[in-house]
C-alpha cells in the first residue's frame, strides 16, 4: 500500500537519486548489531583503514573468519566492551538512513558486557534517543543455534519478561539441532508476546522452513530464500503472511544467490510472499539499506513500484 513517500521513492530509484533515497523512511529488521555500522564511519572513529572484503566469501565460516581477523579482533584490542564503536555505529546508520523501523539483533554477550540488564537497556535507549529518535526501535534477542538451550531458559525468562526485547531469533548456522530442541525457548518468547523469528532457509531447504514454522510457530523468517524451490512453501508463506527478511547482498557474497538479477526475491514477490529488504551485516557486506534497493532496481530484479511495496510493507508495526 503506497504512502506519502512512495512517489518520491519511485522517482529517486528511477533517477538514481541517492541523496533522496537516504531521506525516505525505510526499515532494517535483519541487522546484527556488532556488524551494523558503515566501515567508513568505523574507520574514521578508530583512525584505522580496514581491509576490503572479498567479492565472495567461502560461506558463513569463511565470512566469520574474515570478520574476526580483519575487524573484530582489531576493534576488541583498541576499544572497550561498553563503548564499542561497532555497536554505536549501528544506531548512527539507522539515523543516517532515516529508518522508521529498526530492529538490531543483540546477543546475550551484548547484555553481559554492561553488568546488568538495566545498565544495558539504559545505554542502548540513550543511543536510540541520540542518533535515531524517530525510528521505532525493536530490539531483538538472538541465540546461537548450537547453544545448550536448557542452560539459557532461566535467563531468557528474565530478559523477555522485561518487555525490552520485541523479537527472538536463533542464528549462527542451520541444522545443528532438530527444531523441537528450541521449543522451550520459543515458548518463553511466546509467553511474553514477542515476535518469533529464526534464521532458516538460507542454507537449509524449503522443507526445513515448513518444519520450523509448524514446530515453533514462527511469525517471520530471516533469509528464507530457499522457499523458491517449493511452490507449497511459498503458498504457505503467502497465505499466512509470514514475512521473509531478505538480505540480497549477504546472499550474493556468501554464495547463496548468483547475482542481483537472479536473486530469489523476484520469484518470492511474484508468488505473493511478503518480504522486507535488509542489510544483515553492513560492516561485512558493505551495502546499506538504500543501496540494497538501488542494486535490485539497477539489476532489473524488481520494478521501482514493487520495491516501494516492499518498503511500505517493512514499515508496518512489528507486532504479532
């Protein structure tokens, strides 16, 4: 459904008007906090030139190795846990790109670095107010897919009962455990009314996506591009309006999509699957939200009007 910015957004895409694209409200709801800032901003803050990422990584593990060796370890050696510029820069970018919805994903470690949940919340509320006060701030709490779930439950109860976190995610690779292993964790999230998300269908199959939806009652899926291999699963997603939070450049640089022109998002949209467009790890993949839209338009993947429909869908309130 178009909004009052639709005409300007469509015109800006067609005219390659990057300045206007930045000013138009957008969303980024698949954004890992510690990797959510622009490398240019981080370089200036730390007075250091970081290495350029390769055109394509050797999958998730190759990406992680590159990130650790070229960015994370340097930042840890020259920064402190509580004033991590990578985290701050994520909020700076939300303001620069005029995000109307902003859902940075936090880990348990991010919370522990501040000594208490109260200190953590106060610090990130301050960054929100300072850099992107107009954005609907929807913090997500993510768990590692290979973690001992039983050991996480008591703390999950504390974190979700606080009301601070608006969604749950499980990430860091697919296939480590059966989906049933995560039921206790998702039951806690459900108890407190948070949005249930999961990384699935990036490397896993469309059938994995269906199993995760039915087992955990997922509201949205991070990635999910392999749904294109099953008309049944695409119909399920379309009928239930289960949104896929897609990250095109991430998919290409990890080798899970061939190019922008051939990105699965085209087939998903044509089959009525609701999607959003997001950055995933801006610091690694070096493509901001405005650039993601422009890359898809320039490649002829989707029309300017289709991309605006996606933008507008992403602006809807993040509620169940």
